[in-house]
C-alpha cells in the first residue's frame, strides 16, 4: 500500500484547489462560515452549472463523451479535494457512478449516443432493478423474466428495495432471458423506461416515516430490443461491472462520513457531561479506531486498482462487511449515550435539511441526524450483500473453506 502520490497527481490537486477557491462563495474556507437559508438555496441552484462548466461532472469519462478523461488517481484526488473543502459534487449516484460507466464500457455506440448525454446533463433519472423478494444476496436466483416479442422485450416480475424508483425515468434491470440456462448464464441487463403502463411503483415506508425504497412490479412492461447492454444472456458480467463502479474513485474518501458522525457523537457526549465516563471514553476510542481502519482499507482498495492485482471482489466483501457492522455499532453507541433524550424526536423537521445520506428531514417525523443515521445503519448490513454473504465470500475465496451447502428440497 503506497500512500505517496506522484508529482503529477499533486499538480492536479493544486489545480482543483485553485478552482474551488475561485468558485465557492467568499469566506467558504473561513472558520465558522455558514450560509443563510437564502444563500444556501442560491448556492444549490447555481452550483451544478458551475460544476458542469468546470468539467467536473463525470470527469473520469472519455473526452469524446463529455468527460475530462481523468485517470483513476486523478479521480481520487478530485474526490479528496472536494471532500476536504466540504464542496458537494452532483449526487446522481445511479446515473453518474453506476449505469453511465457501465454503458460506456459495455454499450453499443447507439446506446451511448442515446443515453450518455442525458446522464451527463442530468436530464435522465435512474434506479437500479437488481434485488427481488427471493433474490437479494443470492442475486443469480432472480425470477423477473424478459421475453422477446418482435422488436421489444416483454417484462414480467417484481423488484424490491428499489431506491428512487418513484422519481426515475429508466431502470437498469437484471432479467432472466433464458430460463433453461444455468443461473448466471441466462440473465440480461436491460434499460427499461419507467413511465409506461405495466410498471407499478409502491413505496415502502420505513420506521422513521421516509419512503425512498420501493417495490416495483412489471406486468407486460416493454423496452426496445436494442436496450440490452453487453449482449443477450451476458447480464451477469455486466452487472458485476456495475457493482464494481461503487468502489474505486471514492475509496479514500468514503470513511469521512463516518468520521464526521463520530465527531458529532463526541460533541453530544461532552454536551451531556458523559465525557468523563471511562466506559464511554473506551467505546469512543474503539469507534474511532474502526474509522481509521476504514481509511486504511480504502488505500488498500485504491492500491489494488492501480496495480491491477484484481482483488477488488475480495477487498469489497471485507470492506463492506467491516464498515457496515462498524457503523451500526457506532450508531448504537450514539443512542446509548443520548439515553432517554434519544427516545424522543429532536430534529428540526426541515424538509430542506439532509439528515442521513441523501435522506431529507420530515416535518411530521423530525429525527435528528444521529437518529436518522441509527435507523439507516440497520439496513446497511443487508443491502449490497448481507454481512453473512460477505463472510461466505471471504471464507471461500480467501480462506479456501468449502462452499456453503445448498438447502435440500424434498
């Protein structure tokens, strides 16, 4: 693991810093700087245009498709400098980070011309149609089917935990196109319009009243024959590429959100006068050490990518299992420290505020940031592959243990 960046990367870092100082509001880097509500609204209104003009949206994409053609290390430096400055990058995760790069790698020129400009300009909203009620961590057992009817695919089935489905224009969908092929071999990756008859979205209301997750039902829904990415029955390889894009450029910055939450917990500990409790101090140190391990694991992942040593799947399983369980543990610590105060709703209920990840506040269920993170952390050991599945991957691929036996059916 090499923590020293080459000279050209540091030169690029200086370029980003200069751009940020020139384009962020005056005083942004001064201690205690805050924006008024009106200033925040104006900033949010104009910032994406500035990012687009600077070429920082999808900057890792090839120049011919609207990007800057940045190398992986340049993308890492870009993310680091924006994170250090506290400057937001456009958060179109599904379009910018997942399906866009997948289309660039696997798509036809026709698909790139049709979809890439809309993703780059933020004109197409996306959601991910992978998980099903009986095919979550065991994704290859999915049942949603697509049957070719002339020049269109006819789709039937159900997806679940589909984030932002209620706002999406398209879903990148894993479907079974050959029911007679082995599980992994009969799957295709389709780009399916959401605004059509035969697509029903049902929000799943969470314990805190939010409903960004959804069930999606497909009943004879359709998409063009040419909307298969990577070829018919090659969807498993394409989907693994998509999942791989979740890591990489954010490897050295992902830990920062957990560090920020840890600092909030420390402030609350001091406010409540519990910072002299030796047991509390011990737990806070343990939580901090786990955040540092996340940081180091990020550099391990980056080093693997730069060296092409192809341990991404194994490192991803280790990292995902570790950070999700560590985050759940730290949020349980936060609620324990808050005590009875943690049992009442102490948030502002401001619909403009972000309370956890991309989740916005709700006036009718005003959770605080720590309360929202506590609720959300319960899901993190499940989505993206449960902690149990990650342990299976580590056991089988790293330790050489026998594969988990399949259930026997009478």
